[in-house]
C-alpha cells in the first residue's frame, strides 16, 4: 500500500501552523505562551483547551483531547490521517503526488465528494440556460440576482429523468456512486433516475467548502413536496451541517454572535441586508451537534423564527439546546404573516437591524409568554413554570441562575425555595436520562494504564524534554521490546543520532499519527516541570519496562506448569526456568542492568 512520502507530509506540516488551523474552528485568545479557547470536543463554560505554538500541539485539560495539527483535523472533521493531510495540503496550496495512500473509506468519501461537485457544476450551469427561465424568474422575485448564484451555491436541476446520469456517464462516474451520494433513486427493476428534477437547488457545503448535499425547491405546479433534501450519506449528516456556516463563520466570530433562521432564502435575504453572521438549519431542527459547532465561533445566538406556533415552538426547543451548551440565547419572533425573507425584502436593511435589536433574552421571552396564561388553569400555570425552570436549570453560571430564580419567584409570587426544589428535581431527571460526556472523555486507552505503557510513554517524554538524555536512554533500551509502534518508531529515529543543541521536539510531535499517543504526549508536554529529576524518572521507567518483560516470561512459565489435557508438564525444567527469571527480576529491581 503506497503512502504519502514523508517529506511531503513534513511540507504540509510546516505549512500548517496549528494556531491558524485551530482558529478556523474556534476562538482562541493568547495567555502567556499558549492560546486558549472553549474545547470543541466536550461541554465547558471556561476555556481549558490550550494550543502551544512553539511545540505545535494542542491539549484540553478538561477532557484530555490532545495532539498535533493532523490529529486535531482528524478528530474535529472525522477524517483518517491521510484525509487530514490532504485537507491541510489543499488549504496550504500544496499539490500531493498521485501515489497518495488510499484507504477504502478515503476512496469512498472522495467519490461522494466528486459526485456532489459534478452535480453542483451541472446545476449551476443549468440555472443560466433558457430551460431555467422560470427558476430565475422565481429567484429574482425573491430578490436573488444572477450574481448571487455562485455565492450561495444556487442552481437548477433540469426537468429530466437522467440529466445528471448522462453528465456522470460522460465523466466515467459509476451510477452506483451517484446512488450512494443520494443524487439518484433506484427503481425496483434496478434502473436509476435523478432525484432532483425541475427544482431550484441550494448546494450544502461543509466547513472546508466541499459540496456534501443539496436542498431543492419545487417551482413546478405539481403535488410533490415544496422542499426536498439529499438523504444522509457518509459525507452528509444533517446534525453536523448548517447552511451558510462556511460563508458566515468569519463574520460570526468577529461579531461574536450568530443569527439562526430556518430556510435558505431567509439566509440569502439577510445576507443581502448586510447581515452576514447568519446560518440556516435547512430542513432539520437544531441539534446538540449544531450547538457545539456554533460554540466554536461564538457564545451568543439570536433565533429568528416565524410568528406561527410551530415556528415559536421550534425556536424554544433550539434555544434550550443552545443554552445547555453554554450559549447566551435571545429570541426574535417575526411580525405575524411575515418570514425573515419577506421582511428583509419588503422592509429594508434598517428595519431588519431594528428587528434584531428587539430580540429578548430567552428567560424574558418565556416569562412574557407565561404572563399570557396568567388567567389559565392551575395545571397550565404549573406547566409554564416548569418550562421556565427547565431552561434555568441549563444555565451554567450560578450567580446568573440565582438572579433568574429570584426574579421568577417575585414575578410569579411563588416561594423561592419551591422553585429551587423543582430545579433540583429537573437536574436529577436530566442526569438520569442523559449519559454525561465526562464519562466518555475519561475512557483511557488500556495500554497506557499498564506499567509497560506508562514506562514507554515516560521514556518518550523524557527524550522529548531532555534530548541530552536520549543517548543514556537508548543504551539501556532494546528498541524491539517497545510495544507501542509509534513510540518504537520515534526511538528508532533517535538511534540515528540526536544533537541536543539543535533538537526540536515539535519535529517529532507533529509527525505522530496515532491520535491516542498524540493526546497522551501533548498532555505531558504541556506540563511545566513534571519530573524535577528527569534521569531518575527515566531510570525508573527503564526498570519498569524491563520488569514488565520479565514478568511476561514468568507468567508464561507458570501457565506451562499447569497440567493440560492429561499431559504432565516437565516441572523440573520449568522450575529451573522460573527460578532463573525470578533471579533476573531481583537484579532488574536493584538496577544492576542500568548503564549510567
């Protein structure tokens, strides 16, 4: 299996500064030598995610995630190592050789990306043809001009059963790939036809700008659904994708606020009104993963929804999810009879700004809603109160939470202690219902829980931090006895010779491909001075490593001493072997074999 040449990986690594790469996903602020931000891999209210530019590594002190620029991209984008190299190479403008290593999963994803790119090209070419005149007329009536088609990935799927199939065939693309990409539908007889026909299409892209799916709006007067969307595929999971985030993330970060709408044209109209920090959920409700995605860029959100009851209910469900993920949430409900698209087109830029400025914090919105049922039944009031308390329970800031409870008690004329008791009940229910991420984050690789694993990792840490000791370590180490393949490879490189004066740990740290060892090592490297006496620590690691090897032999001998299937073991020979290894164990413990 061919691989990307090491020198090309090094070229990509040198061109991909980890601070710049990570900053594309979350907001970092410098404190001393490191940069800090809110971890994208677990829920937290105070930044514990640290990036070290000198060592080119990251580490979260909350969940333990860590590694180099490649492992960050692998983890946050769900990619293989080779995919992460290719993505970073593309961003750096580096052309990879043709003999790039291809895993099956990598080839499949590349095929799906190619299929969606081909479809997007066909649709965007078709939108400018005579057959798309009705589609352009509709878009123009919504204020979308021809100049905006490329910006928002807007196209037109020809009103044909096989327009995309014919385009794919001309490019030698297998129709089965189109099917796996959700672009064609398979008939019972085995033939295929285009999924999108006679519709305006909106290309949905991921954070790297690759087309992963489509939303399509009906313009023909038939009984088909108004909007249809691509099904989920290996590259398109709706819970992770927000329409427009690729175009708007820089503005979201600079404004420190995101506006969330429901539809594609809601977003395009707001963009036209110079509101560029906006995303659309496009066909799905807000999810926990959407909230975590947005949390990388801002902690402030405005939900802009229609005034109908369904829109308000969707806004409140989404608001609670955002609140639970540490975001400050405001609700902005449209005037009756208008959606954001219509409002922006008919009222103008200044009115849009005034509308957004009128957004109210979630708690105030819920209280106002509650007051509308003050004359309702007792059960209605109790249900409304619990609804408000369910949101308050998700507020992480204890001081803010206390003020909210106190204000609620005063406005509802309810004893404050009763409200606190109900919040406690809600929290207990929530803990029982939702497994904590902390449990997942605390799961450790079992190898590094063993004496041998911690010894190997400890030796590597000393080597990285104290290159002057590498020579002493390798004198006492049989490289072949190192179990972890990445650690073994690094020590094999050390055997070639290391100059302590020119040694750069980042050259080795950023070359690590195994996400587990990268995370473990980044944790150790971020610590100021974990071992005041590094050689004594390395010596202890060497002893533990040798003990682990001899203990394996002792266990093997003891197993052979047990009778099996009626065969009597040679106890005298085995006892001699056991005595020998026990003697070796004592010598190792005494440090007799360590060369100082």
